[in-house]
C-alpha cells in the first residue's frame, strides 16, 4: 500500500511532491490572458446552456461570475490538499495542524503570486479578495479531511511524536 513505501529515494519524493507541482502548473496556465473572463465566457456559456437551457445575457454574467469564483475556491482547495498531503508525508512526526498550516501558507503564497501576475495582464484583474477566497477553499477542504480522519482514522491522525 502507498503508506508502506520506503521514505527515501528520488521516486518517493516525486510521488510526494508531484501533485503540488502539477497544481502549481495548472494555476500558471490558468493565470494567462487565455483564461480571462472575456475568453472563458463563450465556451462556458455553451456548455451551461447545453445542460440547463438558455439564459439571458444579464443572467449569464452573474452565473459566469459564480462559476469562475467556484473555480477559485475548488481549485485552490485541491491545491491546499496537495500541499497537505506533501507535508504529511514529508514531516512524518508532525501534527496535522502543523501540516495544515504549512499547506495553507503554500496555498496563500501561490494565490498571492497568481494575483500579482494577473495585475500585469490587460484582460485580468488582481484582487486580495480572490486570495482570501482561494485560502478559504484550502481551509474548508482541509477541514473536511480533518473531520474525516478524526471520525474514521483517529490513530493515523494521532501519529505524531
């Protein structure tokens, strides 16, 4: 099983940290001009209307806004989980809280860099509120993992020194 892998060697560290690297790479791609709201509106609208039916342009603007903000919340929530997993396996004697705080810090740094980068793009905006939303996604998903582990894997949760 994955937990019984030897805790050394190049491939172990690739296994542990690759999800974080992939998450950061996805954010880097999504942070480009190509993924600005002016470029995502039409394809998302076509998909949305194929599933739910036609909507007015004014209504679509509201829906599109919430789709994009949900992407922030969930995308960074999953990056937060990738960070959490990486720290959990790297710091084998730490408490969950330590790993979660390090994961939140990693998420906040990536979110801040993303927003800073977007401030230089003509069709993107930069917002501290997006960083807060991103961090909230990471906190909520980490809290769900914590509650799951507390309920179903308490020994694993109490692994630390």
